[in-house]
């Protein structure tokens, strides 16, 4: 019987990387990953639980797949990722047609679980242990030598490398420490080996991934080496042939001057920094357990810009956190206007299971949250547009990602999307081109190739 696998991925880049790992792992078992669910006999939903809506999406998709499951007795349906971790067995109560439930640290067990299901040894498989041990699950080491042509890999020249898993910060609203467990860093040697292999396969851009990369190495009793993120960054950046390096995400409390200096000193480190602020009100930041103030955040931004004036800053913001007053919200808008982020991702607060803020009183009504979100997004759109206009007339280096007829789409070092005609049709994905920017929109730039 042919084995066709379809994975639907929700959530963050950690999940995207996990989907890649699953595809690689199951390719070794003879599964062919497909970009469409039709014809698949294994469907995996790699889930996100960060907000209530993200979780609802998973359950409605699972519900929509029930008729498929009834039509095709050979179809196996599985749930992986953060909702699987959080809900475990409860998923079966709501969705009894689900065959397997695999938590965030157990995906390397998928082959044996699938074997047991296929052989009829069992009708359900569930693995949701969070080991929280100081050993990196073996799959991360094993699966570095991968074929790049997998459906989950959007651009073969850009890849993610996970440098740590879990999170110990326990922001009061956040489910990640619950779904991903304690923070554990991989060894520097493993990471360097992985990047070297990817670069030797033609990869030109690497994004180092972790929930809080700035604290890389803080919890690594495996090696007991004094690891730190700037050191890792310098060593990765020195790998010959690596053209661009990025990282995400950073926690402001752990942003050191040493890391800022990297932006001035490392040529291939892209001047793009995602530094989630969450709120512009100290009272809200305190209740969020973020462990910094608006003042220290602003000081760090000023210093960072001194090291790298052209750095493009992005952020995350939550509106409608329990107890957020009009004044608190106004303080967030003021912060937006002071920092003038190039982009921001903003969300309406929602309660998550087992988090502290779920127990807080003073919940903000839905209509107030919606109103605040649209005010904030409108303001950010204005700022993003003005920021993008600053590029008009400038030459920027663009890495080509996709081609659409005679047009290509690529990204600048600052992570701006650029559209550009390629009349000579000589450029290929992965190539670098110098582009003169002619037009700016809220979300992208348009230009022409400089010869
Ligand atoms: N580790 C990263 C990303 C965490 S999740 C970090 O610390 O920045 C991505 C974003 O989702 C967060 O930055 C936050 O803005 C948002 N988020 C997390 N929990 C949320 C909740 N309960 N309601 C609304 N947004 C939330
Ligand atoms: Fe969640 Fe905070 Fe950890 Fe980010 S740092 S993953 S927001 S607990
Ligand atoms: Fe979502 Fe889990 Fe990532 S909750 S944001 S997929 S760590």
C-alpha cells in the first residue's frame, strides 16, 4: 500500500520546523509527503494553542475531517503539537475519530505508533509525556541531513534550526511553558553541525529558533559549558557560505549589550529584530510577569539603534489583558508612536488553560478588545507605511524566494517583502539581487533590478 502523508501546520516557526522533522522522519518509513489532503492515508494536524481561536480552528478542522475518515477506512488521522500536548486524551472525547495524539516532545515516536495502528495492534495511540529531562530528544540530532524538497519547506534556501526548546519565563498569559515544557538548549556542536550540513546542501539563510533565544545556554546541564547566545551567533555566522542569519524570538529582559554589538560586528547577521513588548503600560507588564518596564525596553531600543541604526524592529502586542484600562491601552499606542516599529503582530487577549491570568478578574469585554485591536492595527499600518516609504529611492539587497511569471518575490535583510519584475528572467530562488525601491505599501515594497 502506498503511504501518503499530509500535514496541516498551525502556529509558530517551531511548529513549522517540527512539521519538517515529521516529514523527514516519516520519509524514512516510506511515506511521501503531499501538499494536498486528497489521496493521503495519513493526515496529521500540527496544532497551536496560543490563543483560544487557534485551538477552535483545530477542533473545527478535525470535525470537518470526520466524513473523510468514515469514507476511507485506511485513513489515519493524528493530532500533534501544542493542542495535543495540552488536551491529550480529552481530544478523543470530543473527536473519537482521531487515531493518534502526539505531544510536542514525542514526535520521534511516530513511526512505532503508526506501525502499531497499521498492524491493528491497537485502535488508538497517545503519547504526551513531557520529559523535561536535560536530554534533547534524539530526533533533533538525527534529522539534519534531509531532502529539501518537502511540502513544508517553502523555500529550499531558507531553513530553520531549533537551538532550544521549551520556556521557563511563565508570562502569566502564556500556554507555551505548559505545552513545550522546560527550557533546554541544544549543544553548540550539534547546532553548528546542523548548519554546516544545511549550508553544504545549498541553504543560504538560517533562522535560529527558540522561544527565548537570548537565554540560550542558561539551561544546558548536558554539556555544562558556559554557552551564550552571542557566542553561538558568532560561530554560526562564521560558517563559510552562509549568506544570511536571523533569529527569533527574543525576550527584552535577556537582551544584552553583547548581543546588540553582534548587529554592528557580524556582516551576515540581518538587521531585523523581533522584540515582543506586549504592552506599553508598566502596570500591565507587571501583571503579565514580563520582568521589564517600558523605560528599560525603550533604553534597550535606543542602545540597539546606536549599534545598528538601520535595524528593522518588529514586536508583538496583546490588547485587552485583564484589567487593561483606557489609559493602559493609550500607553501602548504611545509606545508604538515612540518606537515606530517596522511591523507588529497584535492579538486580542484570550484565557489559556492552566495560566495565571486565566484566574485574574477584570476581564475585558470582547467588543472593547476588538475596538482596541483595530485602533492599534490602524496606527501600526500608518507607521509601517511611513517606514516603508523611507526605502523609496534606496538600493536594497533582495534574496529571491519565489517567482510568479516574470515577477519575483524576495526579502531584504530587514525582512521586508519586495516584489520586482525580472524581465531578463535570469534570477532563480536563492539568488541575491540589488533592487532599487520605487513604491511602498503597508506590507511590501516594489522595485526594479539595478544593473
Ligand atoms: N516566545 C515568544 C512568542 C510567544 S507566542 C515570545 O516570548 O515572544 C507569540 C505571541 O502570542 C506572544 O508574543 C503574545 O503576543 C501572543 N500571545 C501569547 N499568549 C496569548 C494569549 N493568551 N492571548 C493573546 N495573545 C497571546
Ligand atoms: Fe510565552 Fe513568555 Fe515564554 Fe514567550 S517568553 S513563550 S510569551 S512564557
Ligand atoms: Fe502555538 Fe505552540 Fe508555537 S502554542 S505559537 S505552536 S509553541
